[in-house]
C-alpha cells in the first residue's frame, strides 16, 4: 500500500485540530465521538487507543493555565472561595479546554508517530510555511533529545547524591525536593543557553545567515 503524502497528513491533522477547537462548550457528546475517530485513525496505523490517551495527557499540565476561566467566566456560582466564585459556565468551559487540549495532542501524536519528522518539515515547507520557522522547528526537534539527555544526567546526579546508607533512595522533604528541582531547572536552562550560543557560533562560522 502506497504511503500517504505527508502534505495530506499534515492538512488532515490541522483540519481535525480545527474541528476539535470549534466544538461548542456544552457539546459534550461530541468529545467521545471525536476521540473514537482519532482512536480509529490510530488503530489503522497500529496505535492503541490507550497509548494515544496516555501520551496525550502529557499536554494537560500546560492547559492548566485556563484554570482562571473558573473564576472569570460569567454564570451561576456553584462554589465560593472567599471573595472568589466558581461559575457553572466557567466549569464547563474549563473542562472543554482540557478535553480539547487532550484530543488535539492525540492528533499531533498520531501525525508524528506515523510520519517521519523530516517528511513533516518537507510538508511544512511545501505548503508555504516561512523557511525560518521550518528551520527553527528542525533545530528544536534536534536538540529536544539533547536536552532530554541532559535532564537524565541531572536526575542521575541527584539520585547519586541523595542515597541513604542502607542503599535506599532518600526522598527528602517537600521543600528540599522543590529546591533541588529548581536548581536542576536553572542548571538545565543555563546549559541550554550556553549550548545554543555555541551552536549559533558554529553555524555563523560556516556561513549561516538565516
């Protein structure tokens, strides 16, 4: 069977994401139908619905910024915390945002797991996406794995420095964990910044003018 054109896959994924975003707030029956459609596409490509659901959940923490909708959306109050009231319309909209984020993430996962990333970049360029944006996306994809390895080394170093005498890992207090996590994030940020400067200097030395 001849594989589909990456451009067709990319356009189809974008259309599906747009359809998900346009689902009305109170149209809750549409969400399981949309998820069933996404799971069907995944099944055709030998991806289980559980795998897509689990991996799609990684985007949910980023959608928590929409929690302010609980307090800022006009509607009938259902719960009051001091001077703040949570409205029924806010709850519905917040749930909708979380579900839409989860579904959109699954669509993106199906695309990335069934299409080589180089083909996705080619499709973006063929569809007229500005070349600098395509280049930035390519560099981001390339160095995400480098940052993942850096983070893994930091975690290994933390584990090596927090082991107890009897061989069990010492968890430490919550404040200690927060302090260590903050230090790790800061260290990873500094290492990423330094690496990006070295990479750009190397590219500039080779004549890069993008």
